[in-house]
């Protein structure tokens, strides 16, 4: 199998505080993990690509100082939303790459984290 | 930049009906194309994929053919079931297979009534 977990599944925080979201590949090693953001009834938007042991690559328009990404090991990436504000409220989804046997990579998605900033 | 356009839902069908969910894309080069499905309360799951023109991806009775001439990757199923009710996302990857981040369509909510 290829299971990706996220923790927490939902979080409510006060404006100005920071929130950390974890993404783990439970039964495989992932050299690359991705973070997406999904607004209600909208598509998933890629925020950043996270490679183990190196700095994350952020998509245009995503503030890297606002959304801190750490990929400390082959099974764990974290997203920290710093000084959160109500406009950061969203559904955050991670995915992890698993190398296939001659079939290229396949991305496996976590169940998502619902962040609500009051 | 890359983009994916898919029909907006919700799409409501009766059980055993024929399903088509349209998906078209714009991309540079030769992208890989995917359909993901999201069941209520669960994460996205890969349904099928195609990595080059004229390839047909298939899984669980669903099919989609990579049409380069029409830049399309429409999802079809001959006879839907209530258990197929979910949100379906069409997506593309510039670096075949998912080595880079995916570009998604907005998703199509499919409702199958018994």
C-alpha cells in the first residue's frame, strides 16, 4: 500500500498564532512531498514542492516566510502557517511521491487538514 | 501556464446510466494526465492515468483516452453505481507521472441515485 497521513485533521486557532501541520508517508519513503491548498468548491492549488534535506520550492504568489516547510526525513514534511489570519483559513492537503517500477512516480494524497483562523 | 478545465457539477445520474465527465487541458510539451477521485471524508485517490497520446487509462470500469489533437482526457463509465458518488478531479503533470506538482481542474461532484 501507499498511505499518507496528516495531523491534525482539523485545527482552530486565534489570529496571530502559528499552526504546524504534519504530513507522513506511513509505508514508503518519499523523496518529494507536495503541499496544496483547496478553497471551497475550488481546485487544489499547488503551494510548494518539498524535497528531503533541501529548501522547498514555492509556487509564484506563495509567501515562503508565511508558509514554512520543513522536510526533515524521507517520511515527514511539515507545513507551518506563521502568524495566521482569517484569510489563511482553508483546506491544506499534502501528497508524497512513490517511485513506481518503470511506470514513473505516483502521488499519494493525505486526507487533508482543515484550518480555521478566528 | 498549464491549466485544466472540467465540467462543473454537480452531475446527477441514475444507477446504471452512462457517465461522461469532460476534461480539457492546456500545457507546454507533453504532459501526463490523471483522474483522481475523492470519496466523502477521504483523501484523493488515483483513479487512472495516461502518459502519452492515444494511451487509454482504465480502472474500476472507468476509462479515459489521452487525445492530443483535442487536448482532452474525458472520463467515461458505461454503468455507474451508487458507490461511484464522489468528487472527480482531472489533473496534469508536466514531468510524466507526478515527479512535479500537479495542476488540477476544479473537480466534478458526481451523485448517483438508486
